[in-house]
């Protein structure tokens, strides 16, 4: 990844930040996008402390706003001249509820960020990569992009859409040297998942976490660093022929039927 230009959305925390560390360690040049300006500034500071000389373009943007997506793509091209790799990662879980009881505003926000945000990203990055005749994209789906997940209808709808758009981008843009894949993480311990355990058991989120981990074939939750290593491979030239796949990173849990 040395000197490769990489855009990461949702880069301030969780999976996005872990990928920023992994790619900075490999000397990639980064454009970091997030709408949490404070967390993004802290992320930049931490990366600069750990990796001296790392090049970072920090961009505050909401991925659900098309004009802001166009702007983060334009700013990246203006600074670095090209985009080699795109980690289309920003997303939210929403509030858990049964389908018919789901808050309509939250439903729409989840779709706007997780589905439209991923689409806008590809809408503006793909033409740049097409002109270059080269590019690597990793969209972030979820196990909720290949399976149902109780009480998370808009999340599951949006993540299935991410899996679908990944397949279409792969079909349409493979001819231009662009390989597009998605990852489907299970429970990886990030601030989002910590928030999810709080929703499941507000009085004792740690108990919800332990209970969840005990059902995984590995008896553990995932580490954001493990996800970052897989993502780094798919964003690199080392991936020469995998295209349009949705790769589960979940300790094998999505293969399970019945109790463990
Ligand atoms: N952590 C997991 O176990 C897990 C599992 C499956 C899928 N995912 C997916 O991975 C991605 C990252 O999740 P995470 O666990 O790191 O979450 P997180 O909440 O820990 O971090 C997400 C980051 O994205 C940013 N973000 C959210 N909405 C944004 C928007 N509209 N515009 C710009 N930035 C925005 C947040 O500010 C935050 O910095 C999401 O798409 C999520 O659905 C995570």
C-alpha cells in the first residue's frame, strides 16, 4: 500500500480508524472522512503520533449528503491527484425495535447513511477510478447483509442493498480495472457494537457482550485490527481477481444453524 491514495469514510472510530492505522503502518496516503469532527481530529492526532510522516487529508463530511460526498472526492483528487482505494465504511445501526414498531425517522436515517451514503461514495469515486483504469473498493455490509438480524429491519435492508450494489459495481466496472468487494463483519468490538449491547441490556451491557460471544464458534468477539488486515488486502494490488464477493468476518458464526 506504500504511496497508495486511500479514502476511508467513518474513519474517526471503530473499523474505519483501525483500517487507518493498518494502512498508515503500510505507508499509504490517507483521506479520512467523518462527520464527528472532534473524534476525527483526535484520530488524526493519534495517527501522527504513531506513524511519523504519515500524510493525512482530514475531511469533515456527512456521507448521506450527496454534495458533501462529491466534495470529499474532489478534495482528495485535488490534493493527491488520484484515488487508488476506497473504504466505503461509514454506517450506523439505528434503534432496535420490531419491524412494525420501528420509528420511521430512524428508519429513513439508517437508509440514508448506510445505503445512499455507500451509493454516493461509489457514484463519485468510480468515474475517477475508471479514468485511471485502476481501483479497489471495499464496501462495508454486515452479517445483516447476508442474514436477518432480530429488531434491525432498516439495518438489514440497507446492508443487503450494500451487498447487492457491490455485486453490480463488480459486474459493471471490472472491465475498467476496478475490483469491488464487500465485507460482512459479525460482532466486532467497536463503539457501535458496544452501543448495541447497551440497547440489548441497558443495566448490564457487559453481560450481553459475554452472552453474545459465548455463541460464536470462536467464543470471542472480533477485534477491529483483524478486520483491518482483511480490508487492507482487498484494497491492495495483491487482490488481483476477487471481485463482487461479500466476505464474512465473523468467526464462522453466519454458517451456524441452531445452538452452538
Ligand atoms: N462493529 C461491528 O461489529 C460491525 C458489524 C457489521 C457491520 N459493521 C459496519 O461497519 C461500519 C463501521 O462500524 P463501526 O462498528 O466501526 O461503527 P462506529 O460507530 O464505531 O464508527 C463509525 C464511524 O462512522 C462515522 N459515521 C457514522 N455516520 C456517518 C455519516 N453519515 N457520515 C460520516 N461519518 C459517519 C461515525 O462518526 C464513526 O466515526 C458500519 O457500516 C457498520 O454498519 C460493523
